[in-house]
C-alpha cells in the first residue's frame, strides 16, 4: 500500500496536543509512520510537499519533517498531467496547493491522508477520485 501525507499531517505532532482530536490524529500518524519504518506501507513524497516544508518557519519543525521525508520510497515530480488534474480540483473549490497535493496523491498513492477538514470534505465529494481520502484516525483506529 502506498500513502501520501499532506504537510498538515506531517506537522501534526507540533500542534497543541492538549486538544483530544489533535492528539488522536498525532497518534494515528505515528502509527502510520511506524508502518512506513517497518516497510509495511510506502510513503510517497512530492515536489509540492518539499516546497511547503521549505516554507516552515520553525527550524526544529522543518528539520523533523525533513527527516520524515527521507523515509519516502517515491518522489512525485509535477508534470502536465498532474497540473491538469489539479486545475480540475481547483474548479471543485479546492485551494491551489491542496489541489496539487491531491493530484500528486492520485497519481501514485492508494490513500491520501489529511487532517484538514475543509479539504477532506471537498475531496470526498469528487466523483471518480482515483485515490481514497482519509483522516489518519479513520485508517489506524478502524474496527
């Protein structure tokens, strides 16, 4: 199985862990990363992930996220096909960077993970999406 984590997932451990939903999402992401570490699932990276990570102003957070990216088995290069698909996602009221993430994930991942509720809700409504979209909690704590 191949997964794509958007940058909000990669940064989740740095958010306020006193909020129960954030804490659960952080734990779920940690479990996903453990599966990546054990080579049970593959983590996909992309140029857009790297671009967003380079903009993280907190050097400690940026360093941590860059370490996580070293565990990726594949890196998606943005091409015309991805741009075309991202433009379609934008036409569905998904923000530009989120559209690129979704298009990259759709190109190579089985599951696109996000903790961005707005992105999650909008992407779930897209018909014929070629990748599953999930909050990490849905995957790691499913029965």
